[in-house]
C-alpha cells in the first residue's frame, strides 16, 4: 500500500533511509556521513521538514506492507522545478515491486500537479538505483552535469496520456541504460 507520510512515521522513515544509504555508501564515504546517532538525527530532521511541506511544494509517500514501512519517496517543487529528492526501499524488501509502486505513485502526483519534467541526483556508485531509473525512463542530463562530482543528474519527462505510457519498451530501456553506461548490478 502506498500512502502519504505522517509525522508519526518519521522514526521509521529515518531508520529505513539510513539502512538503504548504507548499502551504497559503505566503503565509499566515511561511516559518520551516513550512519551514527548524529546523522540519524539530522536525517530525521530533514524528513520532518519534508513531511511538513505544503502539498503544493511536494510530498512524501510511504510504501507499507503488513503494517511496516518498506519504502519511502519524497519530491519537491521549488522555483518551477520538481525534484525527486529521495526514493529508498528497505534492503530486505528489494526486488518486490516496492520501488516501482512508489515511482508510479510519484508519477500520478506529478501528473495531477501538471508537472512535465522531473530532476533527480543519484550517487555515481549506486548502480542498482541507476539501473532502476533507466528502466523507468530517466535519462542523464544532456550536458553531463554532476553535483559535487559524486552524483549524476537524471531527468524524466512526465507524459500526460494513457496510464502506463511512461513505461519504456525493452529497446528504449536498453538505450537509456547505454546512455547511463551502467553495468547490470548483481541482485545477490
């Protein structure tokens, strides 16, 4: 089930975010930058601000199964630009459709709001996420822009037609993945 996040979800959201980030940051950046009590508190505060945002400025969506949080996504619109700021699935729930369901719910929200184009930043070593985004139609910034050298910028054109129109054909997915130059990650 996908639903709007509530303030009482903050502890679970922050913990899930920390677990998910550890899978791609571990061994690449200092642990204190993604784990530990101080970082968990900072993460919770950031999610608190996101959950409190006015609907016109963005949203936070939670995926839930059996009463437990399994994923979270956040997006924000500022200065006429919409950004998918976060999309995390609890690692124990990978490959079960949670990320795709959250992505679809974001697309629905963007369509309702009339959003035409969305931006995101993805850690250059997070190949699993890059493959996911490529399969969902996200393309690299045409200028090859990066953020602080470690994150790639991707863009998605939101189609406002028939349901499922944003799904790519197999050939389109391959082309998008080639543009990202992403090796297929191991799912083990």
